C-alpha cells in the first residue's frame, strides 16, 4: 500500500536576552556550573518571579513575524512534573492561552510553494542541564540554563516529508536571524527541535500512530532522523507489527532511531494558572509599535532584490537566506553596479569558503569594500579572473585587503600590448613546428601557443590581448 508521512515540528528557541525569563541572573553561555543562579531560578520557597520585559517583547516580535494572532489576555501556567533538572518541580509555561496562535510560514520545497500553519508560539522557561561524567555511576546538574527564556514554536501536522521539514526549519531560522532575537546556535542548545511523525495510507484523513522524535542536533539530523523513522514505520506496518505511541531518540552514530520510552497516554502535567504572575492585557499600541519595528523579512527582501537588482528568484533567495549575507551583498551593490557579478562571486567562491571554514560572512574577514576592489581590478584588467580567485583565497587566509595581496604577490596583469608582443614573437620563433601546424589547418595548435605565452609571463598576461595579438601575428 502507498503511504504518506505526516510531520509536525516543535522548536524551542532560547532568546538572546541578557537576563533570564523571570529573574535577573545572567544568560551568558559557558560559565562555571551553577554560577548564574539565584533563589528565583532555583525555586527557593518565598521567591517570586518577575517577567522579563525584553523577553516578552522578543516573543511578540517573533509571533508577528510568523503571522500569528496575539492573545488578548496574557496568562502563565505551571507545568508540573518531577525531574532533577527542574528544582521547583514545575516549569513556568503557557497552556490553554498561549501568547500567540494561528500563524503561518510559507516555504518553497522544490518547485512547489506550501503554507505551513503555526499552531502556537508561547513563552516559557528552560530547565537545567544534567551532566553524566564518563565512567561514573552518578549524574550532576548545572542549573545555569534553568530559567532561560524560551519560545516554543509549534506547527500543525502540515509537513509531508523530511525535505519539507528541512526547508521549514531553514526558513524559520532565516526569519529568526533577521529578527535578531537569538543566535539560533544548535551546538549551544539555543535552538532545539523535536518532531512528531506518523504514516498513513495515502488519501486517509485520520492520523496514524504518532512517534515523538528527539535528540536531533542539526537540521541535517532532523532530515535524516525523519527519513529513517518514516521508512521504519512503513516497514513495521508491512510486517503486521503494531506501532505504539512512544518517544524515540535519533542515534547519530548508527543513523537509526531507538525507543526511549512508551507514551501510550499523554502525560498529565496538572497545568494550573501561575499564581505568582498576574494575568495582564497587552496594550494594542505596544503591539503596533513592535510591528512597526519589524525589519524587512527574507520574503520581502527577496522580492525587492528581484525588482531592484534584476536578480533571478533563485539568486535572491540564496542571498537573503541569511541577514548578514544579504547586508553584505547590498553594501557591495552600493559601490559596484553589476549585481549579478557580485551574486556570482558570493554564491560561488565566497560561499564555498564559508562552508569549508564553517564560518559566516562576517567571520570570513573579507570586507565588502575588499570584494568590490577585487571586482574592479578584474574590470580594469589589472588582474585576470583566474588571478582574482587566488587573491581571494589569500585575502581570506591572511585577513589582508585584496589590493595589498595583489601588490605583495606582484600579481598585476600585463596589459601592455608592446610587452605582450615581445613575448608572442619569442614563442612564435621558438615553436616553429606548432606555428606551421596551425597554418596548415590544425587550429587547436593555437591553444598550445597561448599556454606557452602564459607560461612565459607566469600567467600575468591579459588573455584577451594574448589571443588578439597572437592571431594577428600568425596571420602575418
């Protein structure tokens, strides 16, 4: 039987505020264990939480950018459960009245465009982190992360394939990057993703048995985990095996999912309103102020790049996928008018270097002025395109300006006709047999002669002039 996959994603985003969600403790990453704690985030009796206004405004910002409706009355709830990394034995979260709801994100998956509905975006606090020393029979807890401000972004089960899930996460991360509300670093745990996945006969409307998938630490990991789990469920049905509702972990080493715990019934967290945080109504003026302060988002920027710079939609999509990358392009375009040339270099050699070094455009160290100077040197024939690639690599390696690299390496292109003529004459005299072959109809022989001329000039001769002068001399 032909089956289809149904996927819903839950993204937990750590907001990049200076202090935690309900207390004044620092959120700085990588500090000594339990050094950023206080009676509030450790849950000491009598301590009272106070909502972080910046975290709340960030949450509104994200909700509006994801086209969500904002709840009229803002209420927090206690999610009750016991676990060693949760010192209060409850988590301050939102249950029946999330901060926002009914949003959407449009994705392009292949040639298709699809709308993914956002069920809810709500604000909550993070738990601590359990540490398991290798070879020991005990665990330690670091409460520095406890109380960090989190946004939970939940989709409806609208995703039909692992590829769509990957495209959605990429688009979501791009939007969040533009909003500058989080560093979205999965290695630091700033962005975490869980997936709910089931399969059903194609055309069926009822959802199949749901499996929650955890421990996917990269977008690629999400895609691979979902691909495996989808195939596992279809194979299990084919073998008449009963699927059970459970939580499974993605094993990065073995590239398989493994059962973590059975989840036959939804856990009862005994939600009730947080008594220490008074419900409140958000001023509509505040919401509109946040809305007006929203930056130009990726989709709008893509449309503008197509209209303003005459780029293809594909090029514009790549350039606007990252806010810093898009800003770099625009800075270049202000002083160099050939937008397509800039785009080609950015999406080609420069992006290749970013991928090789696992670095953003800022970390690469090549300034926009430096790239423009390089392109202008090519246009003025001071260097060739081939030389420019060598200069680019050296500039990135040494963090030097391309113009300085050209000067230090003596890479200036020879565009003096008289100097090139001298070299051409020498090569023609030396390679009499090849010249004769050319004149006897072997037109491919000219490639060898050009190679010899470029060798004599150590690759510095202007290729266009070499070709022009050589043909003229051979004609004589």
